[in-house]
C-alpha cells in the first residue's frame, strides 16, 4: 500500500469512477462535439501567401515622424505654427511644430528614409513594406489598442489572432494556436488577446505579462507536479463528468470548448517546455537577437521565443514592447532608449526567419496603436495622433522594398493612399488566404467578422 493516504492509484480511480476506457474514447469525440471548432488545420478560401503571423507591438505609439516617415519641412519649420487646422478633438493641447531631433538617411535599393533610431532595421528596408497611410478612429490608448487588436474600439470583440486561428487552425495540436508574449495588462488588457464570442480554444495564451522579464515568461500552472499517468486519470474522470453534463446541455459551446482546453493544457506539459527553452541556441543566434547585451536581451528573448513557437507550428505570435513609447515629453531620450531595446532583435528575427526559409510564408507585422503629432507638447514631446501613423510588414507575400501612403508635409494627416485599420486587417487576412467578408462567426443573431462592415484589401501592399 502507498504510504501517502491521499494517493489514489490509476487502477483504483478507474474502477471507482466507473469511467475507465469510456472516458478515453470520449476524449477522441471532443472535436466532433464542438462542430469543427478546434485547432486542426483548416483550408482557407484561396491559396495563402502567408501561413503564420508574428506581431511586434510597440505599446504607447511610436512617432512616425521620428522613425520612418521623413518630413524635411518639419525640420525647416521647427518652432512655427502648424499652417493648417488641428483636429477638432485632440487628446491634449499642443503648440508649434517640433522638428525631429534625429538624423535621417536613405538605405537600400529602395532608398527608404530611416532615422538614426533604427540602424539595424534600416539595413533591412528592402525586405520591408512600409504602410505610411495608416489611420484609426481613437486617440486614447485603450480604444486604440482594442482597435488594432480586435477591429473595434467600443465593443469587446475577438482578437485578430483568434480570428486567424479560427480560420486556419494550428499546425501543432499540442500547443496553442495563438500565443502572446509579455502582453500588457492595461489599456484593454486581456480583451486584446481574447476570443470573445469565438470558441475558447481560439483564445490567446499569455506567456507572462508586461511586468515579467521575458526570461521568466511562461505558461501559468503548466504542471501540478503529479505523475503524468495520475493526471491523465484525473482528467479522464473530469471529462467523463463533463461529458455527462454536456449531454444535458446540447449546444453549450462554452462547456465543450473548456473540455478541449483541458486536453490541450495536458498535452502542453510535454510540448511547451522544450519549445520555450532557448538555452540550446547557438552563441551566434543569441548574439543575432541581442541576448548578450543588457538593453536588447529582454525583447531579443521575446523575438527568439516567437521564432521557436512559429517554427513549432503556432499560428499567431505577438511580442509586446510595453508600455514605453508614449512620449508626451522627453521624446528624444526616451525614443532613443526604446528603439535601442528593439532595433537589433527585430533585425535579428528578420534575418533568422529568412535563413531558416520561414520568412517567405511568415508575415512579420510591426507597429503601435497610433502615431504622434508633429506639433510639440510641453516643448519636447508629442501627443497622440490616430490620423496618420506608420506600420511595416515583411515576408508573407507583401511587396518588399516599397512604401504605401503619403502624409502631408508635416505628417499630421494622410493625404493619399489611405489605409484604415480595417483595411490593414482585411489585407492581413487576404495574405493568409481569406476573403475578410466571408470569414464570419454567427453570434447573437448576426454574422460577425474582424472588419465588421468595413475594410478593403490594399492591393498595393501585396507582391
């Protein structure tokens, strides 16, 4: 007899619960019970250019006129009043024009202008597609984050990562289809990676949060410390009881999805730890991502973990540099610090993906929730600007070495080739093989989609 009075052998549990191998069989029935709402690989509407996405999110709103949208007249007219009207509604009061404090130069065959903040990304401009005509609908962080992540700044809606996994499934049934590394817990928090009304199996799985260093970012409660066979027996019993409960609650998708997530969590115990363990990477790879430098190690580790997750079949991975880019003051020093933390790791990720043959069908997406004003706040900062900002894309079928969208002479508004957030989402789904108007989910009596009732594919971004 086992010395621990609380110990229950697998045989005793199976005999006492009367579930036995019926519960094992029930596990295999779960995908069918949830009517196809699972992580199995699904076929998109048409041949995709991209199979997976990594979103490098710069929380706070980087200044486009100090990074990738060069405005010589802003330098020339530093200190002068803006020669046209500011938006009717602004987040805060701003004064005269503030010239960029950073030096600019052109790079690559494309001749793209990049400020001195990003010397490593600058050497990759011929891989990039700059979206300079981007605009949104909200100048507050919370609403703007939700808009970028879910397409709605007023309602709780599924995250783009959840929509992608709902449409494509995952290439690894033992890992989540959607992982977010060190996500922010503010400005919408979990709603930025929520599945909302989609089945829970499409929910983003957080690794740590913004207050946790990437080296400590892990899946919470991954193991109970019990032997695996005992855990399996316990889960068999729970699933048998859930199965009986589900039989009396026909159509309860939430319950059935929860049953699926129990199974996924069990399988992850074996699969996730080696994927998240970066200690076996070569010294050259660690240097490539900046893991050997204090200022780049944290975001570099996020990017390296993202590559390992993508390589292991995870469909959508987000890395968040949070919450650092909100420079209402002290823009020069803080933007230098922020860019210095992410520049090398992002360039390393692009190089590593290409060397491994993954960049061609991996969509790399960089950006924040909005841009900054060309006018000064407090003399050395910039306010929020949702009327014009810059993201960039790479890999996954985008038109490399190009720029799309033209802002005015000072970068306040988009003048030509406008790209609304809905348009960007529609284009990302198109690259993944979806007609955004047909990727829908029936909820509360109507069909919902990521782009709501708007959005158009921007052909100029596609190779």
